[in-house]
C-alpha cells in the first residue's frame, strides 16, 4: 500500500472487549500503531500491556502526549461521556464504543465539541463494514430485490442469564436496545439512510432478579435490572421505507437474530449484525427457494478494530469516517425516541439526520487481513 505515516493510538478501557480490539489493531491494520493502554483497574491495564507489549499509561499521559492522534474509548457506557470529553478537549481524534452516550443531550454535546475542535469522531458498532452487511448493501444498491418497501429486525435473549455473566448488561446502557439493538439499528441506517419519525414501547419486565449460579459467591442474592429488556417499535425512513424492530431479552437464550429487507421483486435475509460475516440470502419473485448470495467483501471474521482503522485512514485522507458521529447520534436518537414515544404515547419526530456512509469498494477479499483487505478501507 506504499509508505504511510501510521496513526498512533492509545486505548482507554482494558475490559473483556479490549482483547479482540488490541489483537486486531496490533496485527491486522497497518495504518495503526498502538502505543499504550489505560484502565482504572491496574491489574487489567498491566495484563493487556504485557500481553500486547504496549505501555501502561495514565489518562493524563495519553491526553498530554502530542504524538498520540487517536484515542479509543472502550470504557463502560456510564463513563463514555467523561472519557470522550477529555479526549476531544485534549485535541485527540476519537473512536468510542457504543452507545455514543446515555442521553440525547449528552451525545449532542460530544458531537458539537468534536465539530468545534475540528476532530474526527467515530463510533461503534463497526460491524456494518464487515463482509455480510457490505455484501447486502451491494445487492440492495444493485436493485436485486427491486424497490425496497420495508425492513424488520428481530432479536431474543435472556437478560437474567446475561447479567450473571456480564453485570454491565443490567445497568443503564447495557440493555437490549442500547447495547445490542444498536447493531441492528446501525445496520439498517447504513443500508437505508436516515429516519424521520418513530413510535414504540419500551419496558423492563421482572426487574427484580436472584443470582442463581451455585458456584458464584453471590448465589441467592437479589439484584435489579436497571436496563430495558423489551423494545418494540416502528419507524419511517426519509426515503419512505417503513421499518419495524422487536428486541426481547425477557425470553430465552436461543438467539434467532435477523434483519429482513422486503422489496417489490424479492426479499433479502441478513445474518446477525452483531457479527461481521454470515450468509446473505435472497428469495426472488417466481423463485420460492432461498439462494445464498456470493460474498463481495472482506472482513468476515471478528474484525473489531476495523472502525478505528477506517477512521485512521479517514484522518490521513482528509475525509469523513464511515462510522460517523452523525450516524451514531441518529441511531441513539432513534432508540431513545422509542422511549419518548412510549412515555408520551405519540410519534417521536427525529431532530437529526446524517449522510449515508459510502460503501466499501468491493473486491478487496484478502481474508488474511493483508494489504488487499485494508486497501478497501483507505478509499
């Protein structure tokens, strides 16, 4: 790909998700140079620093290091606002895990701060840049299923079981909507553009729970779900397409995630948008049997880190990142708009919009994540 100046990046947050980020960013994206990591829990920071041969850093060191151009904020949702604000105020370009924030007002502050300081600000999820959704976009844009008329997204989980394994899922920002549904919403937005109005119902069913793993020290103790576990909604895209979603984690753990796009000439079935790959299938008019479509893009394996890498290429090439803050803000407003609609029993009118991200050029299929695959991100 020619000689390039790598973008130096520091990671804030060394929890579970940091391992796959660091694995990919230190070995699969040549645009990035990971120089350090930070965490309020010293043992976690030490473990990741030793594992990936990077420097342990205090947040102040990261913010004051003029060579660090990009901060990756993968703290828990409650701390997103603080860390993101610190990074943007320090003049650092920023990539943050989802959700962008826990309120529309707080998220708007971050977007405005990035604009004021003329900084790039990208936000997860970045799975929409993976093989499955980019393949789906290619076929939808080509007109394979005709005019798109509607789209649906469904997901079921067990919030009690999840809270036992991942306690943050019981806290604000960790619910079926903001923590998981955001993958589905982002996928739909990246395919179909902005939404103009939403309506829906949001609740937390059976919030009082009891820890039920006998081998755990908190067995038998009660805890409370503070996050939503049932979200049902409908919305209208600016294009006139109708959408619907059904996210239920007051169910069982046998997940059946899917996004289905309906058109005048066929129906497109997409896999779990929480993953990067998977089969994209289509049923066409006059041909009732589903057909698996050939993949058109790379990044079918777990490619977390593709978001920071694409933002780094955007920085070097002077363009807007595909994981734009505007799309992330719009997705958050859509989800929180469902809360507002449920509260007021009225349609919620969206206040934001965004420019649909450009597709990644097809044909960059190197599954070894070499320069061929990364070249698609640079365009």
